[in-house]
C-alpha cells in the first residue's frame, strides 16, 4: 500500500472566492428573475379589471427575496378589494378579468426557467 499526503496551499482563499462567486451568481439570478417579472407585470396590468384605475395603479413588483437557496419575486395588487376582484369568477368586467395575476404567471411558468437562463447566458 502506498500512502500519499497532500496539503493544499491557499484553500482558505479558494473557499472565500467560491463563496463570493456563489453570492455574485445569486444576485444575478435574482436580478434576472426580477427583470422577467417586470415583463409579466405588464401583462398583469393589461388583464387587471379597470373601473377607476386604482387597482392597476396599486400593482407592484417586489425585489428578489432569498430564503435559503430559493429566490422569489412577488407581483401584487395592493388595494382593500384586490383579492375580491382577483378571485371573483362570477363578476363581469368590461375591461380586464378575474385571476389577472394568477393567469399570467400560470401561462409563463413553463417557460420561466429558460427565459431566466437566457438572461444569465446559461
């Protein structure tokens, strides 16, 4: 049996650099997802029922939030009645439709990873 002993010099530096690269990638991934959600928000706006304009004007795209190794970006409508308008499938809207956020995100979900990947040049 042959014994081999190896000692790496600079392993602490390598760990530091790998950690920095991982953090840099996380920021880029969050920004790529945020940019895609801004595109989705335009379609959400178009599908949002319109009466006074307050509901559409209340819509926001949140900045990326990391929880462990998961990133999320939120599209929200922030009025007292947003949830009611979003969920009421029986209501008639001359402009817009119910599920104005959910429908957009459901349609884009199958393509989102590819779109984000293109932004990252993966």
